[in-house]
């Protein structure tokens, strides 16, 4: 592609200080016409080149000075500030950039570059979105491979299939079903038939217990994903029916500071018939256009059934 | 006082673009041992000198580059991010500093000074507190002096008296009663008997319709001011009984995006017996110590009765 002169891509690096595992994510391209959502015109390429040449190296230098930023504490703060940290990231983004600012100022870049970076980050509330995804990925990786565990450690979609991984299966065994459509408001000029099927790895947030699971912390998100304030509260309440525990570090003020519903247990999904709720972006079905809206979707029940049968067989094989 | 070499004090300047009136506030000293709360030791003086020599001039230079910042929009955003903008200002502060950052970077100050300023602002969520107070003062000044109006335009306290001003009286006529005590959690080591009576001009936020009136947007504030989540929601609901209208620009997600209760009508206060709820800091009764907690308080009913009688007399005098 014209203008791409190198394969370098800067990433966030998140380390689990308890378990030692490390996870990575690419940087936010902000919204809405971006490569991650299928757009690929010259403006997209130009932005990626700038991210490679300025944003990435500047954040790298800033983080080398900072040493580390405590993301778990920041996530907890963001949820008390009306984010659910999947599609509403306004608080998380302001907290993250506030934490980075003194270090960005100390980098060797020109004031013009620094101002460009601050303005880029301010251009969309989404900047911290990938940060929360990789925090979730990092925590869930540490929970993967626990013998006998019926807890989900991955939910991901590729626009065709919806796949899950199960802690007790360990390794890299996927259980899949057909990816659904996402129901929600579309940007002006688009209609439901333009939507591609559910796509992306952002459902790692719901797998951790935020995003759709924490919509009761983020009532203002209904203007983006649709539905009412009471829908948003009820999504969270419903998820306690299919989760193993509450996260004491990430709490929901409106539910009297109860921890977010955490650890999707496939036994509970199968017993109750309640599916994990996901709020997510809607990508155009055709390549080159990008995000066209956001809304609510669910995984297919199929993949949970397949996972339960496979885990039962796996346990038999361990015990025999 | 030792170390004070000049009377210069930098202030925020807020202009009402509709009515043209201008209002001022001093800058946040952050919390809790500060001059504004009665503390006055050398650390307080040193901080004020630094604010005069570095913080103030840097913000002045940054604002000269920025031109202006739309505070009304930012207030609306902060309430959707869990602030009530009197005692919970974490969102407003991150939004305000994010808006200022590109301009602070452009100032002629050294990187060390810039980093000191960023770290000072990050040292307390309270930095934007005075900003919201002066926004409220600015709006209420524009509402002052409307003939026949029974709407409050001022509530203020000095640790002895609680005073109100009424729009329909115009000018500078105060109606007073005894200032109450503030009930809420105290910082470690202090007890209720250490509290001074309700003090300060911060109740301008409740007069505008935020602060205690908007606690339903800021459920996480209960850890600071005490009470339960449902108390916080009920404070807002109750205030619709004594207010004239809702502010369509400053809305409450949990009440289905209803505007905050706005315009305290003394007729409604007298009819219902419901007093305006104020959440506020608690200052130590002795000079030199400062803030020792935060909680809930109410004005004395006396001042509303006096105001109603005086307004009735005033209207008679106009009409005769």
C-alpha cells in the first residue's frame, strides 16, 4: 500500500504483576474510518504512518520515563466515572492521558509533535479502549488452563464465527457458532442491511466483566448503543446469573458498590439459557468503509453446548 | 505573613456569552490544609507563593493562547461522568486539564515548571471545583434582579450566618439565619465537636442546580459525604419539589436524562417545608487546621421566611 514504508507497529505492553504474563495491543486509531474497522483509504494509511513515526515513539519514550502505570486502579476509577470501558471510554481516556502528560512533556519530541499527540488523543474518547482490552486479555490469560474450570477465558468474533475458549480445556481449543448481528443505532446514512456480522476481539471486555456487563456504571452510553437507562442497569443485573463471582476491585456504584459480574460459567449459561451481553461497534459489511454504529449482541448458544460436551470428554480423558 | 511578598492573586475569569457579565474565582489550592479552609502554616504560604509565581502565570499564558474554553459543555460532560461538581470533581478536573494541556505545552515556562503544574493538578480531584463555582455564580448573576422573581440567586455561609439573596429583590439585600452544622464522615483523628458551622460560598453550586442537587449523577460521592446510594438519588428527586424548572443542558442519566432541578423558588420551599440540600466540606472550628471532612447540610428556614415577607413588601412598594 502506498505510503507504508515499514511494518513497525507500536503496541501497549501490559504485565500481570501477580502471574507474570505479558499482553500486547495496538494503539487506538480513534474513530470511525480506521483500519481496525475495515477502512483503508489514504487518510487511514497516513494516520497509521503518523502513529508509527510520532505517536508510538513518543508514548514509548514517555513510558520509559514513567516506568509503569497502574491500570487496575485506573479501570476502577473509570467505572466510577461513567465508563463501562468497552464503548464508553471518556473517563478512562482522560485519566490515562492525565497520567501520561508529565512524561510526554519530558520526551525529546518537539512541542508541535506533543501538541499533535494531545490533540489526537482528545479527538476521540476511544483512546483508552485498547488499553482496557489488553488489561482484560492479560487477566484472562492468567485464568486460562485451570483444570476442571468451566469459566470462559475468551470470546472473540471474526464477522463469520463467534468463538469461545474455556479455562478447563487449556491450550488453544475453540468452540464456535455463527456470529450474530449487532442491534443498535447507526450513524447517519447507513441502514441495518449495511451491517456486517459481529466482529473483533473487543468482547474480551465482557469476558472479564466490564463492557456490556458493566453498563449500569455507564448510563450515558445508551445514546451510543441504544436502549433505555433501565435496560443498561438490567444488563448488569442479569449477568450475575451466569457468572461465578464479583470483582471486588471494579465496583458498580448504582448497585451499592457490588463488584462487576465476573467469570462467565458455561454451566450457568446452559442452565439458565441466559447469554452474555456484549455491547460493540458495528462494522460495515463491505471492506473500506469502517464503523457505522454500535449496539447490543449475544453469542450463539451453540458454542457453549459444544464447549460443555468437550470439557466433559476432556475431564473423562484426564481421569481415566 | 512571612514569605508573602506581593498581594497578586491569579483568578479564573468566566464570561457569560449571552448576558455579558463576567465573574472571577481564585484557583484551587487543592486539599485539605489550605488557606480557604482556614489553614495558614508555612506549607500553605509556600503553595500560595508558587501559585502566584508559576501556576497562575502559566495558566494565564495558556488561556491567552487557547482564547476560551466552553465550560457549559464541559459541566454537562462532567455530570455524565459521575461528578456533581461541588465535592466530586474528578471528571471535571480531568476534562479541564485535558483541554488546557496543548496550551500549557505551548507556554514559555520550563519543562520542570510544566511538570510541576501537571503534578499539582493531578494531586487532587478538586482542581476544577472553583471553576464550577464561578460558572454557577456567572449564570446566577445574570438571573439576579428580575422583578417579582421568587428565585434564589445566592446561598452563602460564613460559619456564623447562612445568607440568601433573591432575584426579585435585586441589589444586595441579604436574608440570614444561623448557619447549621454539616453531618458526614470526618477524616481520621477528628470528631464532630471539632466541626465549625457551615462556611463558604460553595453553595452557589446548589443554587445553580448541581452539587447536592445533582448527587444522583455522582453516586461514588457517598464515600466522601456519607449516606447511601439511594439517599444520593433521593436528594436530587426531592429538589424538583422546590425548583422552578429543569436545566436541559445539564442532565441526569439515572433519571432518564432529566435536567437537574434548577431555580430554587422560595414559595415552594415555604409551601413544602423542603429545604435545599447542600453537600459541602467541613472546616475545623479553630483557625489554622483546615478541612476535616465533608457531609450534608441545610439552610435555616428563617432566611426563606424573611425573604418572602421582604419581597411581598418590595412588590407592594413598586406597585404603589
